[in-house]
C-alpha cells in the first residue's frame, strides 16, 4: 500500500503517535473555533461571553496558537490529507 494512501486512511501515526486523520479533524475544529471568535469580534457579541477585552483577546491568542500547533502537527510527517466526508 502506498504511504500516501495509508496516511489518508489514518493508518500511519507520525512522530506524535496520533493518527493522521485525527490530527486533521482537530485542526479543522481549531479553525472553526477561530472563525467563531472572529465572528464574535466582528459582530460585537464577544461582550456577552467575555468579562473584558483582555479575556477575549487571550481567547483569540489561544485559538490562534492551537490552530498553528495543529497545522504543524498535520503537516509534520506527511503531505496534506483531505479527510473523507
């Protein structure tokens, strides 16, 4: 079986020990979280959920950091893999 197909099927675990497909799913989730926070900022609704601007900014920084971390894990050992829908 070619390595790309095995990676696409989630049969290869990279240096992290996390299946490739799982990493890509978590990355997608982190990007959704970041998009949600961006929408809260755009609409001003963040004020309903966060006590201060600093708390909201910290949540955004954490979401950006998480998205970047999952991106680096996703592409650390293998080419980008599109999860099956």
